C-alpha cells in the first residue's frame, strides 16, 4: 500500500528490514534466544548520514509543528557527533546559543536523552543552554528522543518561555512531532 496509506519511504525501509526480522524470529523460535536483546545495525544516526535536502525538510517540519503546538517556544534538533550531541538545526532565536554547542553524550538534557532514550518533561532549559536560557528568557523544557524504525535519529529539545510548562497534551503532541521529524530524516539507503 506504499503511496496510498503509508509514507513510501517508511514502507521501503520496512521491506528492507524484513529479512533481518525473519532471521531474528527464527532464532527465537529455535530456542537460541537469550534473556537480552542484541541491537544490530546503527542505533545512532550521525549528521553526515542525513542528506541536506532531508535536513531542510526537518527544519520546516520543526518550524511549522512547533508553531502549532507551542507558539513562542524555541527548539533545537540534536544529533550524534562522536561522543557528544550537536545541534543540526534550530529555531532562529537559538542560533547564537546552539550553533557551535557540543554536549557530551550522557550530560545535560539532550545528552542524557541521547544516552537513555527517555523523554524529560519540564526540566530547566539552562541544563542544555547554560546562560543562553536566561538571556532568551527560557524557563522549562521538554527533551524527547526522535526515533525512526527503531533507529535513534536524534533528540528534540523544546525550550519554553519563562513561566510556561508543558502539559500532558503538549508532550503527546511533541511526541507526534518527533515522529514526523524521525520519518523526514531517516536515510533512504
């Protein structure tokens, strides 16, 4: 049903994964499975693997989605860069803060989310943005992992104006935006 109900890129990638999934099923059915699941293939997607046209699509998806979900918020999309995360694209106001920023994987909010793959809701923006959060009058934030077909594509950091917090509905909607970003940025090779 590619092109009718589902994004053709997602269908194409799923079809590519089918042989591996079938091998894993056979391994489990044969009784050779252990108590832990072994990840195969890339679990992190470095920026250089994302074509520039897809980065531009990601920027547009982020800009339009964020304006609809949390008008007035700022955001950055972070990707793996060696043993750190770096901003791949961002809202205009964050440019001076995140353009050259590197957060060690596991540190800050974006680095922690990249390492642990769990969402952080209503934490302090300065844990990622440092003094830039105060300069831009940003208070709380929501930081989410961005997946596509089981691959961590990046981390979405959404930074809210002082005095604002994310509601449960905001977090659900940001999760939907993260899925859109993941689909837009997943390499097609």
